[in-house]
C-alpha cells in the first residue's frame, strides 16, 4: 500500500490526482448539503451561485479561473494538478450536489458535515501526494506572500476573510460548520497525510505547495 501511494510513476500519480479531486468535490457537496456552513471559498461559490443562478460547480470553476488570472502578475506557474483542480472540482461538486439530499435534522446535518470534512482531509492528502502543482488558491497565497513579504498567516487570513464576507453578502451560508471546518481541517489533513505516507518536506513536496487552514492556529493544509 505505501508503495502504491508513494510511487512516482506518472500514471499512478495522475490516478491519485483524479481520485483526490473527485473525492474533494464529493466532500464539498456533503458539507454544503449539511447546510450548517461551509469553508470560506465554498461560501463564496454559494453566494455567487445564489446571485447569478448558475450552479455551484460552475461558480467554483469561474472563481478558480479568476484566481488563476491573478497568478499572472505574481509570476506563478501552474502545473497539471493546478489545471485539473480548476476544471474538475466544480464538476465533481455538482455531481455530488445532484446525488445527495439536503439534511434537515441536526443529527443528520452533523453527520453529513463530519463525513464531508473527513473525506475532504483524505482527498487533500491524496491530491497533494500526486505532487503535480498547487491549487489555484494556494498559488495565490504563496504568490502574494512572495510579492508582499508579509507572513503566510496574514495573507491567508486576509484572503479567507475577504472571500467569506463576500460570499455571505452574496447569500452564501456561514454557520457553525464554517468554524468547525477552520478548526478541524488542519489536524485531520495532517493525520491523513501521515497515513498516506505523504512527506511535505521531502521530494514529494517539491511540486506542490502545502497550504494552511483558513485559521492559522489550526495548522492546517488545504489544497484549493
């Protein structure tokens, strides 16, 4: 199992990338269907979908493309994983949203959100393990850190606060799930990275940037 998960074979890395992105999209759908708040970027996508009438997935893709355009003045270079992230996560999220019912009772909401959060952590480790380029949002963060000289926590927090406020004003759902996501995604991702034998400080990390959670104190890694 470790050999399969850490192999540098391109076909296996591509498979890990695609499986990770699919799982990530389903995880997003689970948390949204829980209807108790989502991650800051997903709140933004929700708000844009509410305002424009477009699907959540299409709005996620539009936002990702917009973020990639911001890479140009920052001189960031996308990888295959970056492009796949941009084009596929929204599609997979829409598939999940089409298949999953909305939870209405608090027990079901909590269970659905928890399942989404755990799956997202697993998907994150799988995607990062492919080592094929950072997600659009991570590249924006690292580019701004390099361009401004500000610390990572300041840049990431500023980005996350901006998008969650914008999403809320557009009609996105902010709630206890947003706070739980911020506190839980980091520790869970750290566990899954270890379980999947992904070394962010070794050779596997050379092609990908690890990213912290929306709240720096959580010490998280997020791939979008």
